[in-house]
């Protein structure tokens, strides 16, 4: 079962402005910022503004407006960052086996070099 949302997670603090981030995009439903430990030349995290732990939690509890807004934001970030032509990868961890570290839904956008095959 999905864990209850914990307001003390680091991305909740970023959303509240309690700790800084390098913002690359923001709208009513989503915030995007650079990953603090980038795994590729471009490594952006996109998060919904609502309190959701994971993709499964968001898809179950999020409103249609929140879900549509978030999906559109991920695409807007990729377009704004010039990633469409070279290409990019989206990745979202959820739960123990994935080693999800921060329990607020986030989509990783990684790009900027050939990424190789998806290794699991
Ligand atoms: P996960 O493993 O949960 O999918 O990914 C969490 C990501 O958040 C990691 O890539 C990690 O580098 C990033 N991260 C952790 N703490 C911070 C932080 O305080 N600021 C930013 N910008 N990224 C963070």
C-alpha cells in the first residue's frame, strides 16, 4: 500500500520555499527544478504541487485537472529545455524496489548525452 504523505519530505520543503532549488518551470500544478546530483548534462525533476507520494497515489487521488496539468508540464519542460530534437528520457521511481528516495511524486527528465539502453 502507498505510504501516507509525509509533509516533512524535501520536495514538500522546496514547494513551501523552505529550502532553495534551481527552478526551471512553474505553473499552477507543477514545479520543475534541477536535480542536486545530476546523472546527465540535463537532469530535471518535475513534481506536482499537490501532496502525492507516487505515480500510483497521484493517479488514484489526483483530480483530472491536476493530472492533466502535470502531464502537460512535463512536456513543456522538455520543449522549453530544447530536448525534443536530441531526445530525452522520463523516469519515475515508486516504492522500495525502485529505491525511491523522496516520497513526493517526481518525474526525472534526463538528457544531454546518448543515454544508452534502459538498464533495470
Ligand atoms: P528518487 O531516487 O526518489 O527517484 O530521486 C530523488 C532525486 O532527488 C535524486 O536524483 C536526488 O539527487 C534528488 N534530490 C535529493 N535531495 C534534493 C534536494 O534537496 N534538491 C534537489 N534539487 N534535488 C534533490
